[in-house]
């Protein structure tokens, strides 16, 4: 279609970690090592990750790690199910992880735990980082984060003296308007300790969705082409255009990010038509009331989904799509491992796979007299698409050229990069060099700053948002499953009993939570597991209980990630 307006929901998910990884390592592969390495780490630091609820299959590695006597340190403003597995839990104010990371590096420097030989041989830019973290002495960071000096010191010691240490971030640290710099601060810490590329050690981001890694490396993001190539790189454009049999000039330039695109819909300069595949922004986008108004202002909204999501309800046309168990193909998991997916059953009559929908739209557009173009062709079989992707990604950062369906089956998945059929795959990156031009990892000095919205008299509390075990994302798939609905029938506002007492609220009371962007209503759930200055609302529900009616649409300047994890609110009895 020649449009530059394409983006994806991973923009709301791992984009800050992706940008920080590219900046420091020259590549974004969420985990540059297999998950099983977690079990071997002497110290494991989990920052803003509630894996016991969000990635239960991963917990067995944490249990093995604990059984081996490892330190498991969890950083979360709430005592989550994951924090309860930890040897040490740090409970910072939302949005202060950057200061915390700088303090850990400050302490490591003072104590002599940094790896000078590694810094000299494998990195650039440390001097400025050293000067910056000098300003993050523990007592100052205790005041910023609320984490006691003794816990900062214990964490730094556990990381700095471990043989094998791993630092992982997830959405709690990343979904902020300073998410890229926050992740950078943790990468700085990992680099200074000499972790990335060392056996059983390193930094990683826990990718959320099944194929979130695959989506972000093959061009769903507005500035990308397949193989993690950049759409503004002339050589990358020439390569991919040749694979597609189109002139490079026919490829659009970089577009805008998901939220900026949604906010521009139906405005004088914005798109008037939108095709949505597998996303429900009416529930999942920040400042969702505004996004909903923009969607309503479109001339044409088409949604491909297998359920009538809140976004599909607004659509002019809904294209019923098959479910994951009805499709063939591959996905790329959080380890950068390409896996086979097999269809378990046929879709119901009249329902097409996503690929069939795209291929059929393509065929009809091609046959439009105005668009007749021989280049506008599209392989309609999953395997042919994958083989095209191998050619398109060949020579790129995420190189799939040597990955075949047979090899995936024989090896239980293949880790990229895998540049040729004869080449081994790459379960672990960075052993000898980083993916930067000079092979060195790059430090970047980063400074703490407050959340975009600080608390004030009118909005005196922090709101943070996230997930619970029994609901998934915008809830389209899980709110209609009986046992899950029974387990978690509705949203709630988690708040500390001290705060509840101050507000005159009892457990179960209907609350109104208001931010500068909107309000929600949901019952109170009293819990000592949360800081008394912060309330938590899961984002799985729509309507009056929609968390994203409140969230802040302030974006990270680099990743364009919204500040989902912290905004200022007022809480009162409804
Ligand atoms: N059951 C279930 N599982 C899921 C999903 C789901 O919706 N439901 N979604 C999937 C997807 S797409 C993703 S991205 C992953 C997300 O997986 P996670 O990142 O583990 O999930 P979240 O609940 O968003 O956030 C994790 C934790 O961050 C904490 N947090 C909030 N603010 C801050 C902060 O400022 N700093 C720190 N350090 N922590 C903070 C929250 O209290 C929360 O416990 O889960 C995946 N798995
Ligand atoms: N406040 C707040 N907001 C958040 C977050 C947060 O932590 N707090 N987290 C953010 C994150 S990490 C994410 S990943 C986003 C998720 O945001 P969304 O992607 O909008 O959420 P999903 O519920 O996963 O939406 C997927 C939709 O696709 C449909 N679907 C599923 N499989 C298929 C398929 O194979 N084909 C098609 N065509 N449709 C399919 C589902 O029925 C559903 O309607 O939300 C973000 N929003
Ligand atoms: Mo996500």
C-alpha cells in the first residue's frame, strides 16, 4: 500500500528494552542466552517482573536456582507472588529503578567489584558513567526510592561477588517515559560487572508475548524491515526490495509509533482508514478514552480478530480470523529461538487464517486497475512465507537464512542468528564480541528524573498497572473463559490498609480512581503487599473499570513507550 503507517503492540511492551539493547550491544535479542541459564546463576536480579503470574513455566528455573543456594532478588513496588520466592525483595517507589541501578553501580565501584579488565577490553564510554554514578550514593537513593541502604548494599554485594550473575528487566522497569534510560542503567551495571558474554551471566529482557521477539525483528515496527534491518538504511532497502521484486523507492520511509499513530487517526493530517490485526487498543492503549474517540473518527475501521473485542465492536468490518491452534507456521520466543507451530485443527467454515486474509486482500488490491503491479505478490503458504523471510533476513542482524522447518523440528528450535544451513545456531551471544561496528559494548551515562506526573494535592497517590495470573492482556481471550472468569471476575484497586483507613475505605467498597485523563470504578482490595503511597489496578478489564482510562500517554523519547507504570491519581469512595 506504500503507507508508512504501520506499528504493533510490542511498542507498548518491550520497545524500551529493545532500544536500550541496540544502543548498548548493537542488537536486541531479549535473552542473549537460553532460559535454562537462569537456574545456574548464583545471583539473579529480577526488576519489574512478576514471572510467577506472567510466565509460570519459567518459575521452575527460579526454583532450581534457589535450591542450588542462589540469591534471587526481586525489585517490585508490590510483594508479588514472585517477590515471595525471593531471598531479598526491594520495594521501590514506581519509576525510580534508574536511580536504584545507578546506586548499585556506585556501591560496586566503591567496593572494587567492577571488572576493570573487561571494561577495558570489551567496552567504551565507562568514564562518563563512573562520573555520573558518583552522584548516586546509597543514602540519597534510599530517599529517592524508599529502598533501605542496607538492602542496596546487600544487592550490590550479591551481584558484585557472584561467579555467575544475571540481571533481567520486564515491564515494571521498562514501561516508563524513561524506560530506555532505566534499562540502560541496568545494562551499565551488568557491563561494569563484566557479565554480558560470560558463561551463565548477562543482562536480558523478558519478552511478554509468544512471538513478541519475532514481531519486533521482522518489520512490524514502523522503522524496520525484516531481519532487524532499518527502513532508513539504503542498503537494507535495496536488499529487501530485491527479495520482494519491487523498486526500493516504492518502500515507504519510517512511520510513527503506535500511540502517535492511534492519536492521529481521523485528524486532518492523519489516516482515515485503519486495519487492526490482533490488537485491542480500546483496552490496551494508554489514555484509552482518547484513543477510542480517535478510532470512532475514522471513515473505515477493519479489525481481524477471532473474538469481538472492544475494538472490533467499533469496526465497520470485522474479519473473523482463526486461532493459534488453527494455524501453521513459526514463532520466535523470548530466547530468540525459532519454534514450529502446528495446526491442531481446522478453523470453522468461513474463517480464514491471518495469512489467508492478507493474501486475499493483496490479490484483490492487485487486481484493482489503479494498483496493477506485478511486484505486488504475496506467497500464500506459511512455509513459502518463511522461506521468503529467510531470504529477506539473510545478512541482517536477525539472520534466519540457515533456519529451515526441518532443522527446527530436529533441534527443538533454532536460535538466530543462523546465517547458513551449515552454520551452527547461536544460543548465546557476545562471547567474543558485541554486535557494534567495533565489537565493543557501549556504556551510556543516564540520570534519574522523576515520573512525568508527580503526586500533588489534587492527585496525591501513584497508580501502577499490570497483570494477574488468570487474565491475559486486554482480556478478550480470557474474560470469556468460565473458570478464568470465576477466578477473577472483575478488576480491583489494590491498596494498603493504612491508606484505606486514611480514606475511610473498607475491603470491597466501590472506589473511584481519577487521573488527569479520566476515571475508573472498581472495588477496593486491601493488601499489605503494596506500598501505602501507591495503588495497583490490573489492565485486563474494559468499560468503567478500564485502567487505561487513567494512564499517562507521555512517551519515552527514543522507544516511544508510554508511561503505563506510573501516574498520579486521586482515590475516593464512589
Ligand atoms: N497471566 C498473564 N500472563 C502474561 C500476560 C498477561 O496479560 N497475563 N501478558 C504477557 C505479556 S504481553 C507481557 S509483556 C508479560 C509482562 O510480564 P511482567 O512484566 O511480569 O508483568 P506486569 O504485571 O506488567 O509487571 C510486572 C511487575 O512490575 C511491577 N511494577 C510496577 N511499576 C514498577 C516500577 O516502577 N518498578 C518496578 N521495578 N516494578 C514495577 C508491578 O507491580 C508488577 O508486579 O506478561 C506476559 N504474560
Ligand atoms: N495499563 C497498562 N496497559 C498495557 C500494559 C500494562 O502493563 N498496563 N501492557 C502493554 C503490553 S506489554 C501489551 S503486549 C499490550 C497488549 O495489547 P493488545 O495486543 O491490544 O492486547 P491483547 O489482548 O493481546 O489483544 C490481542 C487481540 O488479538 C486477538 N488475537 C489473538 N490471537 C490472534 C490471532 O492469531 N489473529 C488475530 N487476528 N487476532 C488474534 C485477541 O482476541 C485480542 O482481541 O498491552 C499494553 N497495555
Ligand atoms: Mo507485552
